[in-house]
C-alpha cells in the first residue's frame, strides 16, 4: 500500500476531485482528514472512504483554516501530506468571482500551507500537492478570474518547492482538464449549456472527459515514496485535451 501510515490532509475534500483524492489515499493505507463547508457531504465522504477525520471549514477564512489544520494534525498525530484542492469557482469577470477565486483557490492554499508546514517539516517524506487547472495554463476567456487564480497557484507551487526543498518537503501541482462527475460543473453544463458541453467534449481526443478518480491516481503517486525525486512539477491530467 503506497501510503501506509501516512497522514494526509485534503483541504476541500467532500466532493468531486477532492473526495476522490481522499478516498484513494485512504485506500492506499493513509489516515485522511478532509474539510469543506457542507456537513452532509463531509459525513457521506467520511463513510464512503473510511476517513479518519472530517471538519467543517470555510477555506476563505484565515481563522477557520488555522483551526482546521491544528485539529487535523492533533487527530492524525501530525501531517505528512497536504493536498490543497478547494475552489471558490467564480466563473465570471465580476468582483464576486475575483474575490471567491483569490480568497479560496489562492489564499486558502497559501494559508493552509503556512499552518501545515511546521508539521510537514518534522515528517519523513513530506509533500504538498496543489490542484490547479488547465485554465491556469492557457487563456481562460469564459472564466478569467478562475484562470488567473489557478495560474497563480501554478507559480506559487514552484516558489513553494524552491523555498521548502531543503526542509525535505516536495511540492507539486496537478492541473486537471475537464472533469465530469455527478452535479459537477460539466454535468450541469451538459444539462443547461449543451452547446458548450459538446464543443468542449469535441476538444477531448479520447472522446470523453476525465473522472475525479483519474486525477486522484496521479495525486497518490505524487504523495507516495515513488515520487521521492519529483518536486516543482506541474502535471496536466487532461487526456490530451486541446491536441486537436
């Protein structure tokens, strides 16, 4: 089991990609803590993945992040891996979207990392994995605030990696393409915006969108000892999206 005995914290782990990451890490032997805002989704994820700990946390709030990381570290007995997955997903170019994306996607990551680093520094084989998006690698006309925040996540990942490498902490980034799951963005667009959904699907050479589990498998690798010499990398998980 790749993560046997590892203590993994997933910030934003109750649904979609975060939930799949948490369940995959637990299946590989890790003790896993997740946080999110919705109590019902947290409870369902905990049961489904046999997770060690869940907590309600608004990842746009500094004090709640600080309290959550301290609580997770106490319950798990430390932190070996931090996965920053949360998104405020403001899809437009207005003030509310910029605020949501910058406070959750970027500052939530900065703050969770800041509070987790003291625990990671005393861990053996510590890792931070930040979840960005293909929207952060290319122009994002439909969702400029989201794309800009994810581009900042990608840049900050490499900065973190350089700053923490001598403390024994590896830092990498995963940039998913279009991922479809029940009640997710693309599932809703298939119903509400079929033209956009079909145009995006046509841009996927494999003939389908990705699944949260396919992203989770890459995260498990990056968290595991098999990735012991991998840091400062941005790995796209997109099925070749955009190649045609």
